[in-house]
C-alpha cells in the first residue's frame, strides 16, 4: 500500500524485488528496483533519484499514471464490476 500511495502522490519509487512490488513497478520506468538485502544498491538508487531530477520526474509521472490506470479506487471498482459482468450478476439494486 505504501508504494501505491507514493505512486498516487507522484513520487519516484525505490523498492526491492520482493512480494508484489515488481508487479506494480517496472524497473527504470516507474522507479528503481534493487535486490533485497542490498543496502549499497538501495543507497545508490536513492542517490540516482535525488541527483537526477529530470529522470526522477519522468519516473514519478509514469508511477502516477500507472497507479491511476491500474490501482486507483476507480480502476479497482471497474475491475470488480467487470468480474460481476462476466459472471452475469446484476450490479443494479433491486
């Protein structure tokens, strides 16, 4: 959730290849991903983001767009509605 919130806020992401993070962040596009348990790699990625504001802004903009398209409340509601539609279940109140 923290990564999705950071994406929605328009921040570039520095994360690790654990759990669902690589499904949310594409390395070099919405942020930078490093191996877990690699403090030197994390530090290097943070330096890269802070020392390259143009690249950081591009990643932040891409992160915000991806969050809106795939993980916002509206996009998630659309996904749930699509499942109901596929199952033939009415979404209209009686």
